[in-house]
C-alpha cells in the first residue's frame, strides 16, 4: 500500500489495510463480516473528520470527543459502541504512527481509562405497544415523494424481517419477493450468517409493494433495492439509522438506541412473545448461536409462557 493513499483516499486505504495487513488481538486476520463492519465504522468517523476539516493523519483527542458527542445520539448508555469505536481508532492510528504518518496516538491514553462492562447490557427493544404503533405507521402517503417512500420502506423492512443494517444495505431488487403467495426477502450470505429467506409480515406488504413498483420505474442501473443517490450508490449505516430515528420521533417514541438494531431486537422479541422457540428465532435472524434470543427472552414477563 502506498502511504499517499491514506491522505488521498483514507477509506480505500483503510479497507486495503484491513484485508491485507490488519489483525485482531489473536493476530488472526479479520473475518469478512468484521471487515465490512470495521470499514463502515471507519467511514463514519472519517466523514466526521472531513466535516471538521481534519483527516486521519491530523485529528486530536478533542476531535475524538466531538465524534463521541455526535455518536451519543444513536447509542444506548452502557453499550460497548463507544469503546468499539475507540479501539478501532486506536488500532488504525497505531498503524499510522508505525508508518510515520503521525507522531502521536491521541486514542491511546483515552483507551487506557476505558474498560469493558462486566455484564452485558440488557437488549434495547420497543414495547409491544410501541411496536404496533410503528407497524401502523409503515404506510405510504399519497403526497410523499420517492425519498419518503424509500425511508418508510426501509423501516418496514427492518421491522418486518429483523435483518441487520448491513443486510438491508446489500439487498438487491431481485431479493424482494413481494408478489408471491408468501412474500419474503432473500438475505444473502454475509460472513458467518447463512443465506436465508425471511417471511415478510403483513403490516409491511402494502408499502413494500408500492416501493417495489416505484423502484422498478426508476432509470437506475444499480441493483440495490435501497440506494442513496440517483447514481445508485448504496445506503450508509448512518443514513439507515436516520430513517429509523425519524420514524420513531414522528411517533414520539423514545429509546436509548434508536437504530436498526432496536428494530431487529423488537422483531426477535415479538416472535418470542408469539411462541417461537429460541432456535426458530435465531434461524430467522441468521444466527448460529441462541445467545441473543436467550437474552431477549429474559425480558419477557415472568408469567409469560409460550403456547
């Protein structure tokens, strides 16, 4: 990798470094799913730096603190999101220092004072009542334009299928089967998650049919189901998060983590409440472990017992 790439195109340099040189604490190469997540996190931090007139080679601890203040709007207190970002920043800055592109690492001292939570935080989810309110709001409005329809369709997909933000970003037009006997969405294999077809719930079908029709009429060569620009560029994670946040705020619903993860947890908890087993819900989520579903089941009322 040329050193110049870190100054001319930091995101490309970071992605190249992740795939060729970077390694985790065990000195093993990162899995593809981890690389995709790391690149998305770095891209968000880099966009913040650009807005501040800074670059990966110039920012200081004050800029890291500023980024965390912005990040706090989307993060639940007590989660590890801040620490994960700080570890990511520390890791790539140590690399830049080693390449003599920086003199110091402003994240090192900050990281030394941080620690992982001893207990995993309780998963954040919408109550069953707020879940139903959001479902009811997943409808198209006659006066709304394509962007508004797209944003509503994104929320409907996340809430109806329980997919991750990364899975939503990578959905193709052909992955959405909205006209079949049993409408579903095909989630392609990404990292350890297996490819799977997830049935779409009834509340989402009308708005997704309308969006699918409007999307098919657009002269866009991109294959992405949801895209950010007329040129067909894929969505960013923070844009998906903004769609969720706006939808919740319009209903005066408040949550500590107003992100796609909130809707994924809500989806899983809804199915557990309806009587699905941990294994069944884990399969819907594309997970090989029951850890997430077990934690969510613990949030159900003690008197609840599945049928």
